[in-house]
């Protein structure tokens, strides 16, 4: 065992702890200074994992410093140690700040209990939102050699809109707009559970969870609601209307109250340059598994599936056909589009095996189109894909009249109440387009 022998050993400890703490600076920053609304609810296990990671790395660095010393120092000065002493103090200070953050958390709200459903429910709605899926690049301007068989197959048997406008340019505004069916002008996260939205510049903001929305509509119609998604902490916001829920944070590799091992692994991944790609791959696998389970559950009358693809970063290589953190293409959107197509196929196959696909209403759209700053492309438009397959529908139709995807809440409500069926869907859209 290596023991402290002189002041140089103390210096090495100071340097090792300081460097180890600095290596995890992004992990500390997220927990102390990040916008808590968009982050997981950190647990004491997560804090313990961070302490263990820093301590283990510090011990390793200390050993390297000892091994690097060629000979015992003589006549060393304590002056340098005085200047270094404040640095390791940051470590316990970070522990204290993170502990205070955890202590301030509100209790996690309980999800709504499930209501009894008929043996043969009238209608199920599966609403898939592919994040940042651009209409132009996915369909009319997609490279000729690029095949998306699942999207094209769905297009051939559903209403396919060619002029559906996005509800907003970014997810944090677009998803609240889609869920409430109203234009959102301003948003402001508060704490871990409140997300304030403004529907006009003249009225005061309202808490998103308390505003009538597509989930409260379904609950009022005695339907059980399920949500699988990312970016928004759906399970905290809509707990009173949702019976099954899973969400993943965009800014972390874990979700609420992570286990010790999951927290350790995620924090170690933050030391790599591939952090965001590794997290995106992990969260996609988790979300798709939860999505297939909920889409396959006949007890759930409405399921929102908010998927993290084709949103960046690139995690798919079109050349190898494999998910990988190492793919690098300047036009990465098309790689992730192929992955989104594969995901749609997985969800559809799961529903077909259980007999849920044909009897369900399936809505496929996006929250916003591809932003030029994410991947430069010519002639960007605000259009998003919009496909609606009604129960039993097997033939497709094209709908060219412009409308905003904000109509989705009203459309789902009308379908739940039997006010729109496959044959009347185009006319309903023409009457309600806005």
C-alpha cells in the first residue's frame, strides 16, 4: 500500500483529486446548474456513483504520479501546496451542492389508475412523433437510391398529407403545441414539474399539465393513456391523465432515479467524445422496447410515442446498415432516416403479431422539420410528414390542402368519439384545416 511519505505525496493527492474532479465537470455541471426540468431526478445513488467515479479516478491518477516520480524529492517547498489546496475543496463543495439539489426535489407524482375497458374497445390510437423528420428530405427530395420501405408502405395505405405545416421550429415549443392543439408563443420551465406555456402575448402563462390537452380528452372519454418519449419529462407533467409512462432525458444517459450501476456507466461515458451518440443509442433501444410494449397493450386507448430519430446525432451508418456511434456523414439526416424507418417497422411488426395494427388508428408525424443549423440543406421548408391510417384502412389517398399539424388533438378527439372514419377523413380535414 502506498503511504504518504512527505509533502510531495500530499501534493500528488491534491493534484489527483483536482484533475479527477475536473474530468467529471460536465456531470457536476448538469446536476448543479442544468435546467432541472429537462433532467432526470437525480437520486442519492447517482451522487454516490459520482463520488465513487471521482475517487477511483483520483486514486488511479495518484498512482501514476507516484510512479512518474523518478526519485525522492529533496528540499521541496510547501509554497506550491498552498496554491493547490483550494482545488480539491471543489470536490466536497460539488457534493454538497448536488445533495441540496436532490433534497429540494418534489415527490414524484403517481400515475393515474387504469380505468376498466371493454373486451373489444371501440378504437385505439397510436400517435408516433419522429423528432425532426423533414417532409421534403424524407419524401419528394429524398435521394432516389435511398429506400424507406416502412414509411412508403404506410404511405400506400393511409392518408398522406403533402402540405402539413410544423407547429413550431423547436421541440420545447412544438410538442406542447401538438398536445394542446394550440399555438404556443413562449415557454418557461420551472423546477422539475412545471412548464409554463403562453398561448398569446396578452394572457398570462399557464402550467402545461393543467391545460386541457389530448391526454385529458382521452381520459375524459374513459380511455387509458400511455406515453413513451424523450426530451420532455412527460411522466411528471401529465401524471394525472396517464396510466403508463416512460421518458428519457436528452441531456443525460439515465432517467429519473437511476440505479447505481446505470449512473456509474453514464458518468463514465461523459468522459468520452462520443457521449451524446452513446446516450442516443441507449435511449433509442429503451424507448423502442417501451413503445412496442405499449403499442401492443389493448388496455391503452391512446399511446403517444415520441421518438429520438431522425434527430441527431448520427447513430446509423447507411453503408453497413448498422447502429454505431462512429458513423460520420455530412448528410447524416438520411442515415438516421433509415433508422427511423427501421423503428417504424419494429413497432408495426409488434402490433401485427398481436392483431393490434389493423384495428388501430395510427398517426405518424413530426414535431418540426430539419433545422438548417443542424444540417445545411437547400430550400428548407417548415413542412412535416403527416400520415393517418384509420382502422381497417388498406388503400392510400393523397391530401394536398395545407393545414397545420396542430389539428392532431382535434382529429384524435373526433376519431375517439366516432365523428370521423376512413372514408370521411379527407372531408373532415378540409373542414377543420387551419
